[in-house]
C-alpha cells in the first residue's frame, strides 16, 4: 500500500516520502480501515511517539497522520462494535502508524460509525480539533451556560471548533488571534475579539475559563485572568504559573467514540464546521508539509 512515512529524525525533512509498505496487520480488537480521507499535523515529526512505540523501541519508517475517515475492511480477533463494510471515522493511537496510508490498523474503540450523509473529508477534519475542544471545555473546565470563556487562537483548527462548542453551550466568548482572524472570529460566534499583535490581553478581564493552545508568554499571562474557582486548560505545555484560587490543567487529547458520536449531530446540522481550506491527494503530502496555509489540509485517498 502507499503511505507517507518519516525515517530520519535528524534529517531536515525527516526523510519524509511517499513509500510502499506492507498491508497492516489487524491485532486483537483492531480493525483495518480503508482510508478515504485523512488529517495530519505538521508538528508530528517533532513528537517522540512518532519515532518510538510505547516501550521505547524504534518504529521507523513511521506513517504520519492520526485522523481518518473510511470503511472497515477487516476485523481483528475479538473485535466487536463494528462490522465489515461500515463507514467509520476517528482518531488513531499516537504511538502507532497513522492515517496517511491507503489502509490503517486502528483499535475499534477509537472509531465511531459515520452516517452515509456525512462526507469523508469533513469527517476526517473533525476528530482532533473536535475531541480536543470537547475534552478541554467539558471534561476539564466543565463550561456552562452563562459563564465566560477566553479561547486563544480562534483562527486555528482547535480554537475555531472550541468557539463553536462554547457558542452551543451558551457561554460568553472572548477570542484571541491575529488581525487576520477578526472576521472569522465574528462569523464563528466570538463576542469580543482581542488582536494579540495590537490589543492588551489583560483587557479581557477575569473569566471563568481560559482555553490555551499557544503556550509560552500567552499561557503565563493568562493565569492572572482566571477568576477564583475557575479553570485554565492548555494543550500547549504544563503551566509553570498557577492561577490564584483556580485550577490549571494540561492534557493530551484522547480518542473517544462517545464524544465523536455526540459531535456528529452538530456537524450534520452545519452548526459545527471544521476549517478545511485545502483538499489534496496523498502524493501531494511531501510538498504540503513544507507549506503553512490557513485552515486544515485534508488528504483524500478515494
């Protein structure tokens, strides 16, 4: 099968190439998915789990990409909950070969059924930003209607989905970004927008929840904005400063079938729109990885 792999952690391009690999093996509780569309992050070659498995053993050449949408073509021993020929989408294990391949081995529990009226491109764009935003706002921050939330990076894939979920919740949303993100922020439902290049972050005032995807100085300064009893949640790095009288949480997104299932109605109704700006063939990935475009790039294989 064709796949996008990286082979050399020290090389400038990580040895990234379109390669031929053996068909994946379906272990116990796995399924083999014929991938129709896949998403990826350009930071994946920087992750330790891209190069080693959970025991620390080298696993190169590694297949990139961890979001996918496709069709189940094989069931591993003991696999339940999914059937052959079923349309599915989900987020794959970070420490296993990923989705930028014609076929992928995935734990069945990491996949959710995909209705026939949802296209594979939008389905592949949803798992990472959708689950990250859901787990940040609901599992960790327990965001509720009437609360205020400061969401950093609203022009990005995760931040934009977080805004849309916060809007559905009925929260007051303050969004940050660059000046070019202002119009998008208003379209998504941001009530107040702060331009990180020209405005003062502290003008946000105290909020119940901060969701950070940027880290660094922005994360540090945000701790002073969380009111007593509130929560700061970040996916960028463990906070070095604790907010007074509030919680600070760092987490890594996890696959979750139930949450994907709950996100689907919002996607189908058009109330949740992943920011997909580019759709390309698998062969374009080596070039695409070197480019930095706004919005998501989704790769189609069928």
